[in-house]
C-alpha cells in the first residue's frame, strides 16, 4: 500500500521492482487480498493491469475509529493547555 501511495497506478512488474524482497507471486498474492478487501482497484490497460489505492474504505476506517479516539485526545490537550495558562486577569 505504501508503494501505491507513493505512486499510484503501478503494474505488478513495477511493484516487484519497488519490493525486491518479495517474489512476483508474493506481490500478486498481496494485491489479490488487498483487492478482495476493496483497498486496491485494478484497471486493465492493454496487456497489463494497473493497481490503484482505493481511499474510500481507508477514509471510512479513519472516520469511524481513528477520528473518534483523536478527538478525545485533542479535547484533553486543549483542556490541559487552558488549565496551564491559568486564570485570566480582567
């Protein structure tokens, strides 16, 4: 996913070049799993397939889970900052 985030629309060969520690079969297997999870979309262009990140489910995860926890942390830090600043003089 990081490789596609860096440059979207890559072929399997291009991804294999970016991921030299993985076999071509391993890259293809990962792409299949990511596609089944709807995290990667594939477009056939001529004889090759280009792979793209699908940002929608990633944003949905962020909205549902991460934003919920980040908001509580931000509120806590805001309150702490307010308390540290002390009472205001008129």
